[in-house]
C-alpha cells in the first residue's frame, strides 16, 4: 500500500482549530490508514493508505475532521514520490542555509496553465521564488514575515488551496516516510 503525506492547513495556530496529534492519529487510523505518524503539532501526518488519488485522500480526511471534530480544515495530500520530488527539486541549496527560512508552498492541485500565465506568483519575489510541480519554493533571507506572500497570491489568483511548510519540516517528513 502506498505512503502519503497529509498536510493540514491552519490547525493549532492560536486558539481556533485545535487538534491534538493523538486525536489526529486516532482519526486517521479509524479511516483505515496504517503506520500513521505525526510530526510537530501543526498537522503533518505520514500514513499508509489505499490506492486512492491524493485528492480523494484529502477529501476523506477533511470530511472526517468535519464530522468527528466539527472543524473545517483544508488538507493537502502528497504521494511519497511527490514529496521526495519536491525535496529533491530544491532550487536554492547553496543559498538557503537556514531551513526555517526556506519555504515550500504546496499546491493542492496543479494550477490551470492560462491562470498561471496571467498570474505567475514568482513575479512577486523573482530573486527568491521558483515554481515546481505543485510547489512554489521561496527562500526568505530576511525571515518569512518579511517575504512577499507568494502562497497567498497563488491561492487567490490561481484558485488553488496552498499550505506552506518550512524546509526543516519537509526534510523531516521525507525521513518519516
């Protein structure tokens, strides 16, 4: 059975959308996933599941969180191969020396090519952002808060859900696979 990574968006930030990782593991196990492991308290789970598409896994997880926990939480799912390809595709390995300042903005789906042609998010930060397959890489040398909001721009203009993780988290998730 294939391995996947589920990235929950916007949980455990502030007082809203609180999900204990033990509860998330139990919920995922109850859905039939096996070998469930979570990383940090921010909704990162590595799991083994059936041969469904990432979008089908995401919908299943979102529906269960809404039904069981009463929360509206967006979930982005990557296959193990997709996650490895994102990490292997790092465009700034010689420059990005601090993993907490190197971001991967993960797209729920590939953007529509005409929308992308009209609204390239890399244009907001051309020196530090690159587009990959279902990801926008962004090196934030002055910190994440000081960097242009390429993820938010992509979500608004490309009409695709985006969730961001720093490089430390991305490489740890590959290790957990």
